[in-house]
């Protein structure tokens, strides 16, 4: 491709009609010096045919103006780089513009002219659009499923035409998609091929066989793009193809349905690593409050597959799947389509029956900075990616596995019943009095020469045992068998020392004092207290004591149990 001729920018004196350079100071012979505006391009004519009327928007690298074809009187938009570029960069920029204008699809913005100003700054001339970006539409809230499908289907059709020309967009995002009304609601235009990659064969045919490097070639070890929509293969610095645009469209569909991007970290690189190492939360789980059909969720997640081989074969296949879903009639109707209003907003901020519908006139490039990708950073190394994947895997494992709880956390303290001390004291005193009485009788009877009185065995002093105060006699021990008939593992604690852990359907046997109280517990179940003495009494004397443990499950907090409604039976009249 030969070097493009520079384009002049001129101004015309309204008094003397003299043409002069737009940066030159003009002294009108009829009215003195002409006033120079703060922006000399406004009011100037580019290439003798494009009258620049007003400023629209600007960014770090570019400026967008509203213009008019001076002969055809047709409104246009002109995008101009702020700084001059070297000849090689000018050729790359113009080759991108030439490739984009060869697409010729209704959903791709129409570029009608391009060139380089005499000061070295490249520019594009494109159709002027009335509407708003998809980014501003989503900012008002999640879109209904049917509306999301219709917008996504048009994006897929337009990108399929782009890919057939051997071009990959590489920076598809809601800010690069324009929504307008052109014969129907939500007509889509795809913009900004600022970091597009033109495949080798197409590049040579467009450049006339010149051996030019890839457009906007990425420096070795760096990644270009917008992190929220960047495919894993781009982020890892791997070879990629047109399926990177499909991944970006999947992220856009996710955002339309939920109102949120699938991944967002603490910064650009953090967001990029999430695309490389994590799986997206399914849209139906992310926004369970919205009526997102499962069939549409599957389409979104397939387009967002981490491995490009698991995505759709091409954009045409994705567009056909979306169209089939639209035609199936299974999607809930779009409330906006049912209203007579033609507003592009998802939900009007201040609806008024008398207020007319406003159509804001916006530039196709609302930021004016679409030549500059959001992220231009070093590609993370394989070791960094592997380390982050391991961290995410460990975090997911820790979430899925509940932490073990100690049995004592759910076991209430066991309090043994205290034996009353007063009866024991009285019994001891009564025993001592009996012994003294016997001794007195023996002495009196023995002193009178009368035969000795034989004291019954049960009244002899040796047979009377006075229990120690505060030391009750040891209770009788009993073999007790416990059986776990619950649906979870049960921890059994009897007294302060004896316990056992029972799996589902298992049993254990303990030798316990009859006055023992046992406590059975399990995570997620109500505890059960068991009095051994009660169970011995129920079983009967000499019978084996078998105790079944059957715990009831806790009900989740905040959920009321289902109440079965009973229909009242009335008499038929």
C-alpha cells in the first residue's frame, strides 16, 4: 500500500469568502482579524467536503466530532486521533479502516472515508447514529431474556460477517455496541475495530500484496483488551482465533441477563486472572430473583467455555441457536415490547404519559477513546496462573467441605442428681441409739444373776454399719446397648467419661450406673437425653436394656415447614 496523501483542513471567511488554513490567523480585508474559536476544528472543512459542526466526545487518544457532508448534506461522525503517528502506524490504522469498510453488513458501523491530516493524525468518517450504547442500556438494569436474545443474535450475525472477512474484533464490549431504532426497536451496530486483528491472507489482499505486520501488533509478552470480556486464551498469551469474540459475547449476554459482569476482581489483572482460573457463577444462581430460562443459561455458559474447543463452532451457529430459542415462544414476553412507548430505556426513570419520548443524539464512540484498550499489561506467567488455580481450587474445597464440630459443642452439661444427706444422718443416729439400748439391757439383765439374754444377730453391734456422711452407696451398674437409628453419625456421652460414636445403623454397649444420664447429639440434628434408670425400669428386672437413638433434623432457619392445606368439605347445594 502506498503512503496515503495527507488531507487538508481549511476554514472559509464568512465575510470575504477567503479559504485559509484552519490553524492560520486570517485578517479579513473587509472586517479585520477573524475570531479563532477555542477548538479550531469546529467550523473547519476536512478535505474540502466534511464540515465539522460540533464536538461530541473525547478520550485519552481520540476525539469525535459531528460533521456534515458539504455536498450531500448528510450527517456524519468523524473520529480523529489526538497525536500524529509515524508512517507505519498510519498504514496500520488505515488498513484497519479499509478492512472494516469492506464488511458491508447492516449490524457493522459503516465507515465511508478515512485518511491522514496534514499534521500526521489519522481520521475515520462514519455514519452518524442516534441512540445509546449497550453499556448505558445495561446500566439501567438487567434486560429481559427475550430482549437480550434479540440483541445478542444481531451481534452474532454482524461478527460472523466480520470473521468471514478474516477479521477478529478482539475488544468486543457493551461500550462498543450501539443500540438504535432503525425500522425496529433495538437495532444493533458494532463499532470500533481499534485493536482488530486482520488475518494474513486478508491483510495482503487489502494492502495490495505489501508485507505489513499484523494490525496493532501486540508487543511480545503483553495483552490488549478489556479485562471483563477478555478470553482465557488472550489473557494467557496463547494463540487465538475468532472464538475470542464469541467468549466476549458470552460475557455480554451474561451481563445483559444479570446486570453484572461474570468476573470482577480488585483490579484489571485480578479480573483477568479470574477468567483464567475460575468458572462463572451460573446466571440463574447469580440472579435467582430474575426469570432466566435454563435453556438460555446453557447457551451463555457454552459461549463462555474456558476451552475454546467447547464453544460453538462459529458465530453463525450461535446466532442460529439464539434465533431458534426466540422462535420457540418459550421465553417470557418482553414488557418493553408490549408497551406502546418507543423509548430505548429498560425502565423509564420518570414515566409520564404526557412527556414525549426523547432520542438523544450520541456519537458512535461515546468515550472517544476506543483506540486505547482498557488493559495493556504483561501476560501472567504459567507459574502465576497455576498458583492462582491451585488457590481457587483450595478455596472451593474449603467451602464445599463443612468444618468438623466437636461433639461437646452440641452436648448440654450432664448434671447427676444429688442424694439427700438428711435421711442418711438420721439413719446413723437411729442405729447408734439401738446399739446403746441393747448394751443397757444386757448390763441390767446380767447383774441380777438371771440367764443372759441372747441378742438377735440383726441387733448385735457388729452388724450395724453406720454409713459415712456424704458418701452414698455405689449405685448398681447395668449393661446398656445403644442403637443409632438416625440418618447421621451420633456422638453419645454418658457421665463424664464413658462415650462412643455411632455410625448410621451401628450399636455400642456400655456398663453404666443406673443413675446415669446420657446425651446423644449430631451435627444438624436436635440432641436427645436418656435416663438409664427410666430405661431399666421400662425393660423390667433382669431384662436386657436396649435404647434406640433417633434424632430429629434441624429445620433451616427462616423457612417455615410446609403446611398441608385441607379443603373444607361443604354440603353441595
